[in-house]
C-alpha cells in the first residue's frame, strides 16, 4: 500500500520592505510642492489704477467739451411791445452752442442794443437776433398805425407775426348782408403787421396793429369800427 505525502506550500517570504535611503546629514531637504498662494494686490498699485481711470475720464470729458464751442448771447428777459425802447432790464444772457445757422447778438454788444426800438414783439426766454430791433419804431414817412379788433375767421388760423404783409378787405355786413363800400377798400388795402395783442377770451377779440399808408389810414379805421373786414395773409415779399 502506497502512502501519499501531502505537499505543504512553501511559507511566504518574510522579507522586510525596502526603506528609502536615509538623507545624508547636511544634504538639502527634498523640495515639497504646494498649491500656489493667491496673488495679493498691493494697495499702492490698486490706488494708482483707480487714479488712472479717473484721470482718463476727466480728460475725455474735457476733450468733449472742447469740441463743442459755446458762446454767451443776449436773450429777452421781459415782454417788449412793438415800438418800445429796449432797456437794460429787458435783456439777459444765455450760453448756447455755436451754430452758423443762428444769428444771435453777442453779450458784449449789450450796450449797443439798449436804447434801440423793438421792431417786433419780444417775448421772454427768446434769443435776441438781428432784425428784431432798430433805430426807430419801423415807421417811415407817410405811414399810420391802426388797431384792428378781429375775431376768429377774420384773421388766419395759423396766426400772424409782426412784419408780415397782409391785405385788408371789406366783408358784407352782418345785419343785411351788405356794407357801405368805403373809398379805396374795394380792392383791398395793403398793410404790414406791426404787432399782435393777447387774445381776449371774454370778447373773443384779438387786436392786430397794422401799418398802412397815411392816405388810407382813415378808411382802415372806419372798417375797424364796423367790424366788417378780414385779413388776407400775403406771401413773403408780396
């Protein structure tokens, strides 16, 4: 009878793991890598950056203002009626951007304007321009000024402006549809608007001052008293 020997597997080797070689005395320690620390802003550098930004903004603003030239001109401070002498209290100044399309009066010419006569109605807040004043009230020899009390329908709905040319025509009477023809009124009477009063809501009347030839001044005044008239606006230069 054959006896079988059981084979026992060899025992594992009990070999100690290799230890890293010790660092020789005096040798530098190995470098250790660490995460980079966040960069710290220097206060002086931050302040300098802010100052540079502010300085750049100021330079840009100054350059923009330098490109837009501004000038001081005369403006109207108080209402001035047509034919009224302009006083120093009637004027003020305003600073505007230069524009070749405008013809305002420089503020330095203030003394030349005071004492002149308004040729048109001057309204507060408007700029004073050439042609709005002169050395006289606009009358010439042989002219007369007549006031026309007009209601809606007797003058253009767009309104009138001093200096415009108009034609005064006689209209039929309100009572019998007829009016007594006045000498020289049949074909209309040429006139120039000198001024426009404020609209009176109570009476519905607007008073329009017109300059006419002295030969027809009486006729125009008679028409005004009857109310049988209307104004026709003529084209510029007409």
